[in-house]
């Protein structure tokens, strides 16, 4: 079935580029193909799951997909907002029966930090064993992104003994997509760095609403659009800009709101 669909797709793309050289292959039965949001519909019974989920970073999801959809993701999966591909890893693993396999392409963030905790860590904690993976490679298409390819089996009757990482045999594969026989340690926040380290500004468009009070005069609102990481602050009889090491500086006289 997979080979047949691949041939259909290749033939159709060839015809669109070069024109029809022969009649197109007949699509005998398309009843198993649906055009829908796969995160929101029931999945049919399967023997295996393979796929290339969409990639969209958490910082872009609300503007691209809308607030109601993002709020639904939060309610449905209960893990907050992460790269959208991470939800596919969870849904695929939940749908597998014991002994069945899955293979998905995701951004390489699935093996890193917050995204790993809700995708590959979730799979490993619920009976999944990663058997074959590519830790990171450049996406061959137009998107400027590096991806990871992850194949796993759910609750195998006999634990696998053969593992391949980046094309090489290894003793095992961790959820960080590193070679190791056991999962080993997991990174944790350093208490000594609390209040000292910051990830830096996240580019965003916002408005800064500044209110001032003058004797006998009601508060006055002033709106201005500023570059990410800069704030408008009072000083010198007027207002001046001051760059801060955060996306938005919020004080008792400064309030940030999104458009």
C-alpha cells in the first residue's frame, strides 16, 4: 500500500511538472485517505504508523493557528504549548498496540529540553523503545530546519537487541538520541543560576502602554510600537528607549499588551 501511494504521488507530480505522457494511474480506492486535522479525528486501527507531521514552533502557533486552536491543544494534551509535531508523537504512541511500531519525522527539538519531555520521554516512560534514529539532519526541502527521524516499538514482547543511530550500530538509544545502553541522567535546572541566567529575548510584536499621572490631571495613555527587547521609560523630562535583556520590561508604571 505504501509503495502504491508513493508511485501515485510521484506520477502525479511528474505530470504537473512535465505534462501527461500517459494516462494517470487509476486511484482505485481512496476511502482510507482523509483530508482533515489528524490530531482532532479518531485514527483507524493500524499495524504500523509512519508520518511526517507538520513543524511549527510554539512561539508561532497562536498567530498561525489562532487562539482557540492553541487553547484546544492545551486542554486536549495537558502539556502546554510545544512544537506542534510533539503532539503527533504522543498521539501515535497512544494509538499503537503492544508490539506495533511507529516512525515519525520531527524537528530536532523532540530530543531537546521541553519538547523531549512531552514526546520522546513520554514514549519511553510508557513502554516505548527507540530502535532506530537519525539524531539531526538538514531538511532537504525549503524549510530552514533540522529534523530528527525516530523509529520505535511499543511494549515489545522481547526487548530489541539491535539499535542503529545515525547509520551506525549502537548498544541503545536514549530519548536525547544519544548512544547509550540505558537512559542515564536527565538535565536539570542549576539552582546556583537562579536569577542569574536568562534565555534572551524572544522576538515578538507588542504595544507598550505607558500611563503617567500629573497633579490634578487624569492618567494619560500613550501607545507606541517598539523593537523587541526595548522598553519606553520616563526620563529627562520626556521618554527615552532603554534596551533590556528580556522581550518586554514590565514595571509598576509600564504595561505590555499584545496587539
